[in-house]
């Protein structure tokens, strides 16, 4: 098990709730006509059943941790006195981090059996990278309190 996942698992329910809050904040912060498909898609996902977004986060969290492990390892190995925030570390390589995270959801979407969710994902996927890149600072700030290495 990766170090990142070990740290996440120590407080997994709180991490999941924090990630759900991050997702809700990211979606609600989007403005303009281009945000309408994202907001509509999120409304569909939330309507599947109560707590479904949290269930999805929990379901994908192990794979997301595996995908983010290289950046976490690099970040946590730095001298605590000069270590930047995890938000900065993730944002410094937005293309690579977002591709790693989207690789997780792409693989899961390919194996999905729910046709409605699979179709929704395929419609939202073309613009997903820009949304993930924009959310990286928030992701880093959300996770850091849970995964900060001991000084």
C-alpha cells in the first residue's frame, strides 16, 4: 500500500467528505454557458441516490492515491522548512497530474455497466482536463491536512 493511501485511510471518512465538498464548490464556482453541461451532469449524478457522490469518491480514492503517489512522494520528501504546499506541487505539473487522475476515471468509465453514467461521462470527458487542472490547487489544499508528513 502506498504511503499516501495509508495516510488517507487513517481518516478516510473525513477525506471523502472533504473531497465531496471540494467537488461541490468546484462545480458551483463554474460560470458561463460552458459550465451548463458540467452543472447538469453533476445534478444527474447527485440524483442517482443520496450520497452517491461520496460513494464514487470512496470507490475511486484508492486508484486516485496510486495515481498521485509520485507527486506526493516528491512533495513529502522535501525539507519541511521549505516545502511548498501540496497545492503548489500538484499545480506545478497540471498536465501530468490531470492526465494521471483522468486515467483513473477513464479506466473506470470503460468498465462501467450503467449506460446512463457511461454516456454522461463520454459527453463531459472532452472538457474534463481543464476542470481537473483548475481544481488541482483545491485538491492539494483539501488533502494536505490529512497527508502532511511528520516534521
